[in-house]
C-alpha cells in the first residue's frame, strides 16, 4: 500500500492522506490466472467497492481509477493509528478493550456483507485502531469483492475454500472464518490455527473441524464453553455451516458480560 494526496489538495496544509492499492500479482496466489486476467479481476472487484457504506469500522472508499497506467489504482481513506498486529505484539490490551475490538471488526463486516461485499483478507495487520476514537477499522481492500478468488486471504486466517483450486462458495463465510480466528487471537494473544509450516497450516484449514484440539482446550476452561462453541461454529470446515457475521456478533455480545471480568489474555 502506498500513500498519496489528491492533486487538488497538494498545496493545502490540511490535505488528506489516502491509501493507494495496486494489484500485486503473484503466480502462487493467483494460481491459474495470468497477470492480465488477475488485473482484470482486480478492476471488476474493486469497482464493487462503490457500494461500500459509510461506517466507522470501515476505511472510507475514495475512488477507483481503472484506466490508470501501468496498473489500476484503488484509493481508500488512510486511517491514522496502530494496527492490531502491532498492538498484540506490544501486549497492550485489557479484556473490555479486546471485546470492543472484536465487536468493531464484526460490525464492519456486517455492514459490508449487507451490500454483498466481502473483505477476503481479514487479519490483525488489516485492522487499524484509529487514533483518538480507538475504533477498530478494516483497511486494505485490495482483495475485497463479491466472489472468492483462489489464494485470497492469509495463511493463518484463510478458510479451506480460499485455498481450493476453485470454489462456488459465497465469499462471506471466508470473512466469518477469518474474523473468528482474529477474535481468538485478540482474546488469547495466540493464533487459533497452528502448524510449523505453510503446508501444515493449510492442512489444518481442511481438517474436518479446524483447530479442534485448541477449541476443546478452550471449552474446558471455566466460563469459556460458550465462547469455544461460538468460535467452533464460525470455523466450521463447510462455509454453509458457519453463522453470518451478524449472528456471530450477536452471540459474542450475549456472552461478553461473562468475559469482561477475565484477565487478558485468556490462557489456553
């Protein structure tokens, strides 16, 4: 992601920084697509972002220039703040704050899914805690759109359908899966899907019940059975068995009062 300013604001002291995204072609990620096909898909999917709603948990869409050379450019609001990945590295959370971050993340996805757009790369690095308000904001929409593409997503957070050669699944379940992985990480300061190699991590996503042993350990802890059950449903192997972002958010909100008094991070 690059930073820029609008041409008409270049000489203004209060000019707004924007985040610029261009298609980053990788033969490994694009699988069976040529670079030209990959860029065309980027054009088609980025155009769908016109439907993004104004929402405090979503970086604001600014413009998409499909004719830019040498590659199309997507311009989004640059959200000032610290991303969630760095926040977790610094260990600077308490349980009420962690729960708010998870709720913010799911609120952003809920709003996106209502207009039939999936983010498709939900991970801590793509969530920024906005300076001032502290809102958790989804950023980096370079993979967002209305359909899955092979290889979209990141290895600790990508559901099985993301790694399949082809999939007819709706894209929204992949967001829910990734959000559940992030929620576990925010609450426990450890990753949910584990493996020593990329191959082992991807194999775990394809397991009949991904992360079964970790979730079983969580379920045995006092006051955490309901959380384990919600996360287990959200990372179900089949995307059709996962709850919507709205239902997962409502389920977590219902048990949040029982979690707020716990020490952060939860030890699993």
